[in-house]
C-alpha cells in the first residue's frame, strides 16, 4: 500500500512518515514515516542478511554526475543522466495548525534520474538521489536520522524493519557506505505507507539507501523502484506460477511477509531482480559529498505550541493533547482475524520531555493482541518528544474471529508508571473501536467492478490559476459495485515533491480520506472532494485511490491534474 507515502513515504522513512508518521508510519517525506525493535509490534521474521564487504569496489561503468558538491557514477543500466535541482521548502499557510508544519517537506537537492527503465507515473516513487540538511524541521526525518546514526555507530548490528527507516515492509538489508567514506548508512528493499500492503510490481517496492555524511550535516537517500519476476503486476493481478500469491482475509499476514522477504533475498542472490541491486549498490559506493561545496536553504522557522502547564518547583509537569487525528477512525469495519494499524497523533503540551521510558498501556477492554510497549521510535515518528512537539503512536491489533463490536482504551504512562493527563481523551485515555464483520454484514461477493473519475478546476475558478501552487480542484470519483455491501475507500494526495501537507482535502482537513460508502444494490455511487494547495510541484497533483471490500484491497489508476 502506498498510503502515508512520502512523508510516510519517503520519510518514515521519515511516514507517513505519514501522515504514511507509521507514524512512519511516511513529502519528499521519508515516511517515517520512525530505533530499537518493539515487542508490541508484529515482528516480521528476518532472513539472513548479506554482510558488507571490506573490499573497495571498482567504479561502475556509467556517467559521472557532479553538482553542488555531490558526485556519483550513474551506471549505464540505471539511466542516461541525472540533472540536479534544489527543491525549495514550501511556505506554510500562516493560519495552519501547529502540527501541520511538521509535515512540510524541507528543501533538498534532487538528482532526478532520466532513462530509468522502470519509473512509475507517481513522481515521488521515481528513481532519484536526494540530499537533505539533517537540521531540517521535519519530525519524521529526525527519527530516521537517529536510526541511521545508530547503524553507523554499530555497523555489525542486526538489521530489521524496526531498526531501519521503514514501517510496513522491508527486506534485503545491508550496511553500505561510499568508497571514500563521505557517506555511511544502509540499504533495503522497502514499501512505505500504512496498513498491510501487497508486495507487487506496481512501483511501490523501492530500493532505498539511507545515509548520513561523515560530518553529520546531510542526510542522503538513493531510491530506485524495483521489480521481480515472481511478484504479481499489481494488487488485482494473479501471481506468476510459483510466485508470491497475495494474502486473503484468511491468510497469515506474517507468513506472507516472510515469504516475500525470502523470495526477494533469494532474487538478489540469483540476480533475478530488475534492475540489479548490485548496480544500485555501485552508485551508492561511488558517492562523494563535499559538504563545503553543498549549500541548501536553511529550514523555515517553525512556530511552537506553548506548553499549557508551567514547570513546578518539583520539576516538569506532564500533559498530552489529542486533537482527533487518528487512523482508522473508531467504528471501522474489519474482517475476522485481520491485522491492522491504529495510529494517533499526540501533542506534548506539558513541560516534560518524553523519552523511551514512557509507555502506551492498556487501561481496559479487549487489547485485540496489541501489547504495552515503551514509547520509542517504533511507536513514534521521533524521539525524544520535547514540549511543543507532536508524535505518532501506533498499535498493531488483530481483529477478533467472532463478529461484533470491540473496544479497548489506552493511556500514556511516564517512566514511573504515572498516567499522563490526556486533553481530548476519555478519562485520559484513547480508544480502539472496531466492528468485526459477520457473514450477514454484506454480500460475500461484494466488490467494486469499475471506477472512473477526473480532477478539474473547481467551478468558478480563474483559468489563470490552473496548475499554480494555490489552485483549487474538484475531484469526482464514480464507484460501480456488483451488489449490496459496504465499501471502504482511501484517497491520498501527492505531488512531485511527496505527500502534500495536511489540510489539502477541504472537506475533511486531512490528506488521507478513509470513509465508508454503503451500497444498497448493484450500480454506481459518486463522491466529490475539493482539493486545495499549496502544492510544491503544481503540475504533478495526483490523487491515489484504493478500495477495500470483502474481496480485499484494490489500488486503482491514479487521477492527475491535466496541465499543459
């Protein structure tokens, strides 16, 4: 799945890192999405990982790319050129809520690869090299930086999804650095987003290297979409013979993820992945970064949300605030036994700093398999969380096997086990409330058979505003169902710089819409959503659409603004 992508899609790396943070849990967002593995998070079994070699590799055959203090060799099989540009940070709306500033992509140096043999239509998934300031004011990025710094400090540590900048799927881990030592980090094959995505050849499976320069000033991402002969083309396609079959509602998700990881690791060894991981590693090893020659704009100032309680003579005073930002919303329907992610955005409005001694703990109700755990980077987009910051907290429950409504309540505890007051909560707690669908809840064959739609300029708009940073659009989507049933649909908005910041869906105030649409009979049903700017790349505004029925999750062709 590609939700919370860029800043839960390349940051959560950095989640989200998010919105798609998991969380981040997700922009040239590097969803973050998110350091140490958590017992409370479903653990994806990890295959034996290749060990780094001590030999200095020969420079690959290809074109040498040099700009702004950065150089690397682009192997011939990966592309023909990689022109550079500095993507500026978007100026936020002064009236925006405090937490929205944390999802604004920072300025970065981009090398956009030309001639890459497999580039998806969605720009934020395409082949590119990115360089960010490590001081960029993106919460999810700081969590990813902490993870890479930990790996650089202990390169022999076991690499897993939890210790890498990944949130929903990752494999093929390897510690790797540039030959001259100017960049150090690790690489993986990864899918960013939320939920339980299928592993397919639709462009969401990425080779990503995450590294930091030796002087600690810059964070580097090398990214290439990758395909494998044993993966289905997309979520609607059948798997090749002997390949990876997509999970159904009765399939053990962890077994599916493990098989995907095993096949991809074997594919790297056999050289069946396309393009070759060896060529991508060669690009990373050819990197040379001279920090003195690299200049990026300083991050824009970020407003701070004042703490609502003053420090006392005995020390700091804790308080958290919940503003209704959660995924999924309470009342969401799930199939029996389905594993899902519950995520809340929580604000530190006290005067204490939250560290890994803080816990997210069950108060009452059915835990649905989710466990109490320390509040570290696997459960939040950045640690520590200082006063005025927000973080994403996630749980990974499993829907019970019997139909019905299930609820549990969770609260934040400090390092001494004291309850942290939660403004906006119910008795200082937040809830997980789901409905497990029974045989009679909808037709067992209910599915969406067709989808069409468009994005046009909002009625009454000035034609000169079309494809500008602050244009207003109207997206119209028509779903056609084969009978009566309940449709869950997910809309996520992006442009060429990654996940568009929160607030761009006018009707909902969130960049990801995930409501329920009932059908009483076979036929069409139509929805409309207003989309507002600002957009970092105005001519690449894209709306991604996913539907979830009793037949599973489907990803449909994206809708884009027609710019001339």
